[in-house]
């Protein structure tokens, strides 16, 4: 055999060994070190260049040389190198995603050194099929996934499917591709009319506040602001007419005391401004939250300053302060200890006056008091035998409260008969 062909075949065998080592490296689990992966990718390029030079030298041989076997071997190595290049680039792209989403470079003013701060992983945005949430979901998903050049369309499709829940997860497409699924979502949920209708209905159907509550007032405010913000993004700007309508819608949903306090702030007969009204509600919620946090937790017992040093005869004599009207802090403290609702925990009232309890069916009330170990006669939580002398106003039974009577009496009559006492 021609000595030159022998030398070229040996060189081809050495390149084949290098390709095999790289293949085994990837099959057995590539290193998690990004630097190592980039080094292996450089190695692939180096082998490809050597293989190209080798093929060129083969083609410089005399025409009578048979290169059929050589061409097949070189073609097989080129295919292997291409597959390894794709695999290594995919593994490196995963590190690029992590670098973009979890690393923040902060440059110090004086030293100019870069500090790498590890941030929490950014979760994928979720979309359940609500029209008003699609715009925000789409913008977040495009920023995190679609604009990432390191991801293939197959990976983007996987991430998009992982982000869908509920009704949105059921949507089907003719082609199982990322572009087709995103287009199907846009066709179904980029419905301007449906979004506008949902925002208007949300404003109209605001939950009514039956009593002063910082938490419920904040929820109402958050709902209003969210609706106004969504309508603005759809190019529906506020005007004088819309502001008046919104103010009156909100006023109908406020508790009496909050509405009274707002009316006191008005110093003229002019129509109030919506922004000022929302600011008032913000301040009102802060006041209610502050007051609830500072309600005394202990009630007064007997005034020790009056009774200190008194004799046994003095104890039998009525003290003038025993009949004096208690001050406000006394009343509030006592209600906080004895009258706080067991169900809603938002107001100082007995269970039978709780709006939430009254709106329950008889079956739901019985189930609730049984679960919470509440006395079925007096509707209070206590230990031992109930000492209440109250009886059911319908059947005169001492085993249950009127609100727990299971009979033909309507719920409306049941609630009305207990609006003042159990």
C-alpha cells in the first residue's frame, strides 16, 4: 500500500478515537461546569478542521486510489461532530438562561470591582384563562422565554404549555408548535370587548362593606385601582362623567361610618374628585388598621385605687363609681375580650349578630358550631354545662338555639327573630 495512504489512514484513526471519546463524554453525562462544556465545544471545532484538512489531502492522491471507504468514514465522523455540537450548545444555553435570570452585576463606586449577587429563581408566569390577565401574562412570557435566543422553539413550546392552567390548558392547535399555540391563545383571549366588560362588571359588583374593616376597605380599593389600570391600558381614559359614576358606585358599597366620615370632609356642594376620594379611602384604611392594633386587650376589673384598704363593711356599701358610666377605653377593651365575633373576627358582636352567620343556612350553622365546639343553645364557646335560660322560640326546646331550629320556619323569619337576641 502506498506509504502516504497508510499515514493518512493512521491520522484518520486518531481523529476517530478523538470523536469516540467526545461521544462517550456526552453519553455518560456531560460535566455541569460551563467552562468544561465550552472547552469540549472548541475541541469539536478543532477536530472538524483537522478532518477537513485530512479529506483535502486524500483528494490530492492519484486518481486510481480507491477512497470509497475513506469517504464513508469521514462522512460518519462529520455527522457525529454535528450531533455533538448541538448537544453541547444546548447544555451551554441552559447556563446562559441562568446567568440572565439569576445574576446581577453591581459595580462598586470606588474600587470598580464586580460583585455577583445570587437572586431567587424567577418562576414562569401562570395563565388560567381569564381574559383580563392575558395581556400581563403575554408580556411577561415574551420577556422571559420568547426573547431568549438561547432557547429552541421546542423548549419554548414546553415552557408555554407548563405556564397554562385551568381552562387555558385545554386549548388545542392544528400544529404542535410554539408559534401555533401562542397564536391560538392570542385569537381566543385577546378579546378587547370581553376584557372591558369584565372590568366594568367588577366595578358594578363590588362587595358591600357592612361594617368598618381595614382589610375589606383595602380589597375594595385594590379592585377599583386594578380595574381602572386595565381600562387605561385598553385606551379607555377617565373623564368627568366616569369619575362621578365610579364615586357613586363606591359610595353605595361603603359602610355607614366611612361614608359619614367622607361626607364630613366635603366643604362645598361641588362634586368630589375621584383621586381625592381614593386618597381618603387609603387614609381611612390606615386609621382603621391603627385603631384595631391599639385596642386594649384587657378590661378593667374593680378599681383598686377605690377599694384599697376598705373594710368588709365598706364592700357591702355601693360605691358611686360602680354606677358611673364607664369611659370609652373600658367599653372597647371589654368588647374586645368578650364580644369579638367567633366567626369573622372583624367586629365586636356576638355570633348571632354576625352577617356571615345569618346568611348561612340552618344546616351550615349547625355544621359550623359543631366543628368549632360552640354551644348550640347560647352560641358561645364555653366549657361545661350551659347555664343559659334561653329556649328555642319555635319549639321551646333547651337543646338548641332558635337559629339552629330545623323546621318549616323560613330562614328570613329565623334571622329576623334573632337580630336582637339569641
